[in-house]
C-alpha cells in the first residue's frame, strides 16, 4: 500500500510502520546504507528482533538485505522437518502444486481495474504489491502476484497474492488476543476489506543481523529524504508523532505480536527473525493492527535446525526467501538502470511460488486451496467484491 498515494487520496490514511529484530549484525556487514532492514513503504510497521524506526516520508519504498546463499526448497523442507515436522505433508503434494503453478504462469494477477468493474468504489491506488480502492467507510485491498525488487516489478508469481492475503488473514484471526485489527472480511483469496484508519506516523525497523539478541527490542528512528535519524520515544511524543499513551501501547503490542509469531514459527521448525507491522486508529479511537502480518514479503524466516551449525561455520542461515530471483536479475542485467529487463526464467518463478506456498502451509497447518485456473482471477475478484460490498450496505 503506497503511503504517498493513500495520503493524497483523501482516504484518511497517513503513513506509519513498526519494526523490530532479535539478531545482531556482524561487524562490517551492511546493505550499503549501513543497516539490514526491510521497510515496506513509509507506513509499514515492521518488527524484527532489533530496532525501530519512525518514518514520516510519504514516498513508498521497499528494501531488504537477504541471505546471499540459497538452497532448494526440498532441502529446506527436510531441514525444517528434522526439527519440527510441518502439519501438512507438503512434499507429497509437490507434483500437484507444481502442476497448478505451471498452469497459472500465464494467469497471474498483475493488474486490477475494480474501479471499472465494481460500482461505487474509487480510483485505484497502486502499491508495489497491493492495489487499494476507496469504498466509503472501507478500503478494498487487493494483493496481486507482482514480485518487486530494485524499485520495479520483476515478475508475476502464481498464487503469491493469495498466499500473502491468506497468511495475513490467519495471523489476524489468531492474534486477536493481543490486538484488535481493521479487517472486516476476506471476500476473496486475494482481497481484504478493512475499516479506514488513521495510521500512526511512526516506523520501527530492525538493524541487526544473524546473531540472536537476549531479547527483542524496538529502537525508533525518523526517516528523512536522504538519511535515517535516531529518535527516542520521548522525542516521538514531543514532536507530536504519537501520544505517550499510544506509543507505549503500540510498542507493547508490537513486541507481543512478534513474540507470538516467534513461538508459532518455532513449533514448525522456523525462526521468525524480522518483520514489520502497521497500526492505526479507527474513528472511535480504537488502536488496530493493519496491512499484513508475518508474511514472506514482510518477514524473514530461517530454518531452525541448521541455524547454530551454520553460525559456527560462518555461513548465512538457511532461509525461505526470494533472494535467488533477485540475484538472477543482478547477474543478467543492471536492474537499477536498464530500461527493459529480461523475463525471469519460468523455473525460478515457479520455485518462488512453491516457497511462498511452503511457508504458508508450514506456518498455518492448512492446505492451500488452489483456485480454478480456467476462470480469470479478475472476474472472480469482481464478483466476490461486489457481493461483499452489497452485504456491507445492508
């Protein structure tokens, strides 16, 4: 969700993001900007086991240092299973899921035009992955299959949008004992309808890498156009970015959510090492969790069984991420400057799709429902959103 576009749309949404981390950076390692982070726009709230950053920049952005070494999903699955067996027999379904992925390579959800197909909703606000539509008191958030890096779209990944949306839905449902959220309904595998909220203009981003901290921490910084500036909770309050009461409460919830996410991940042989959250307030003043929760786009997961040994050997942790696709582009073009990029190899796109599904089924213990690939996704979404909005008006 692009903070600048949303703020300009008059939807009552301002940028915010919270983040933390539990891993320490090794001396001399950085992403070129002096930090190891994942920042989803200026409104994403991300928590990694580490530091927090306050962001008032209205320019959407997504950066993340990822592991330099990758591995096949089969070996990742075996490593995960050696620690805590996934609740779903994933490998036995590899052929079925791979066939569905192959058939969907040409039927991905890359763009949406619900403002043309659904009556009563506003113009599209296009984020890097999500398309957002104003629907009166609500927002319609469509999670697409777009895969972005280097500030541009690299490919469309089958089922990615569904995985992200349904992963967040699972976490929203299972974290209500920690915080309320803005979700109204999930009318489609790719769609969330949420209440409009005013988002806190604060971002929390972790800086640390690879070595565990004794405890999860939040360390705020402000976000300027060209550099980050540390900021304390006291300064956040003094500058009017948040009230002391709101700052303390959102900090407490962010840490509690992250601890809960780590607990769930450990049960399935994974380490949740960083993530981002967004919080806001509804019109009645209720603090709610927004956007996405513990998805493979907003978080990093490492394989727990091999973590200690790889640390001793000075190797990057085994992970489930998109870095292998990113590295392919760096090896085959200049993704920062080339006007036209080569098409991503189908086998790499398919592998990334499988990894997203692997993580979803491992964490949730649910079998992903593969949609009918014969029906255009946009047609299905239009039908489901129309029905959901009609029900809200009744």
